[in-house]
C-alpha cells in the first residue's frame, strides 16, 4: 500500500530514457502521412504539429521530430503548366531539409508538345526542363541545337532545385500525357491512336534524351507515363536508368 504522504510526480520525465526506436514510433504515429506530403499537406503538418514541437525549445525532441517527418514520408514534387502554357512553377519540399528526405514522387504536367517536337524538350514550354539537363560538352546535332538556347532559357539553372535531394532511396517520375479518345492501333498517317506520335517521333525523343542526364538520383527509380499505349515503354526505361544511382 502506498504511503499516503507520498505525492505523485507532477510531470513525466521518462522521455529521455526511452530508446530512440520507441521515440521514433511515438513521433511517427502523428507525423506519418499515408497519402504523402505535397505543398498543402506540408503547410498543414507544420502548422498543426511541428510548430508546437519546435516551440518546446527542446533540441533533441525537435531534431528527432524533423528527422522522423522528413525520412519516413513520401514527398511530392509537382511541375505545373502555367496559364500562358509555360512550365514555370515547381513545387518541391524545403531544400534545407532535402538531405533528410528518402522518398519522393514527381508529377510533371504538359508533356505532349515536347514529345511532338523534341527540340522543345528543354525550353520553357516543357516540364522536362526541370528534370533533364544537358551533358557537357554537348554531343550530336540535337544537343548542339538545344545548347544554343541556353542564354535565353536558362536551362542549366532549371535543375538546380534537385541538388539538395541527393539521399533518395526511392523515386517515382510520373509524366502526365493527354489520353486521346481514339481506336487502338495506328492511324492512316502512321500515328499511334493513343498518343498521336509516330515511331519516328518517339525515336527522335529517345535520341535527344540520350544526350541529357538527370541530376536527381535514387537507389530505386520508377517512371510512369499516363498514356495507355506502349510507345513510351523504352523512354520510361531510359529515364529510370538515368535517375538510378550506379553501384560503381
């Protein structure tokens, strides 16, 4: 029987004695977001949960909470098509914590015109300019033609946002492509009824992409095109290889 003269402690002081694995699980219960973290979700989680943690001024607690939030969640990057049809808006996680992020999904809109005209792959009309960059020195006529556009379009600067996210374990690149309503097969002009590209146009895109590279790298990368045809299968494999870390 307890001594009636003994008072229970007013506060719980056992947090510091818990193993780190248990601390992470406790924090993850509130910080894990099953649907991933986009710009809106990041603002909400910070306002509702992380701000109060940071406000405790407990350095260990804050550091562990931020590491749990950034390492365990899937962060979503979106490249939007502007009202003037120029892809100028890239929404990505804070670069200050990019070294902590392990899982990322990237969704790129407006990929039709750059596929139809490969010379537009790295121009302001294409979402690809925020993913791909030119190998230097450029090799081949396509790369040389694109290289001439650098002073006007700032191609080399458009992928700088990727530099802070160099510890990714998984990466998914998803390219939005219009779904044309047509009968399966080829049209009379040799175009695919689903993506409206010819075999020759797809080959030109592949040739152009082979002269480029993707700074963003992950241990495992998958690439998805929203088109229902198989015309982009080879391109998806090439892009996945380019964005996957080498074992060397």
